[in-house]
């Protein structure tokens, strides 16, 4: 069971665990329902949409690495709010991060808060941010907003945990390659997942 808080839990076998890369799941998630989406919002949206209609999950769990200049490297945070950080149509009079002619809010609030983990605002964009300066969001990734939006539209509970692999700064690329393999181990501990063999 995936325990969210004292009163809310979901069977792990009825969830789908979304990772951008197989290296983020590693052997910890062997035997569990894993979805590798690929990098970026479009890939993530496409793969999750397909998975929803084939697997019909009770819970969507987005796991992976993220950058942050706010949270320390090696920590895990729970993202409950999401911003599309590369949406900028201010030239036509829209608010920064606002999607034109859409009913989507600038800050998408759709994510379960997991007991014991700090909450974060995730800025998702199709670029690897290395100069994070804004205060609108405190975690950066490349998929979560798209996944959260689809989960919301399909009315499926959404849990988003991010392992802070880098500082979203000039050292981000080097830090990410060193830290990313540690994420799966951290998630396995938090979610209390037992590594399964195919025979099980």
C-alpha cells in the first residue's frame, strides 16, 4: 500500500509510476507498474494518456529528479502545485505562465500532499533550467505539469515526488548525472516498495 497520510492509502498494484527515464526507476521498481514517459511535456502527456486508457489506474505517481535552489540536494519533496514555466505570452497581454484562451489557472493546484514531506511548487518547462531566479516556483522539472493536468482532467488522484538532484544553477548538468541514480532508492524507502521478481 502507498500511504499518503493516516487516512488515505492506495494499493501499489493499482497505481502507475511515471518516470521520464528508466535510470530514475532502476531495479527498485522491478515488478511494479512503471511507465517511462521520455523527457518533456509532449512525451509525458502522450505516454500517460495512453496508459490511462489501457491500465485505468486508481493513482498516478510521478517520480523523478528535479532541480532546486530552495531545497537541498538529496532531499525529496512533494509537489502539490504546478506552473508551466516556459509559457510566456505577455506580448499579447497575458499574465506570465498563463495559457491563452484556456480555463487552466496559472498555478495548477492538483496533487496529494504526502505526510512527512515538504510541499513544493514545481515549474515545468521544455528546457533544462540552469539559472533559477524566480520565486514563483521552487522546483524545476520537464514533465510534471503535463502529468498533473491530465490527471486532473481525468479525475485521477495524483502524487508527485521529486528527488532534488541539482541546484538548477551552473553546476546542474554535472550534479544531475551524479545524483539521478540515488532517486529510485529514496523513493523505494518512502513508498515502502518491495522489489518484486517476475515470478512474484
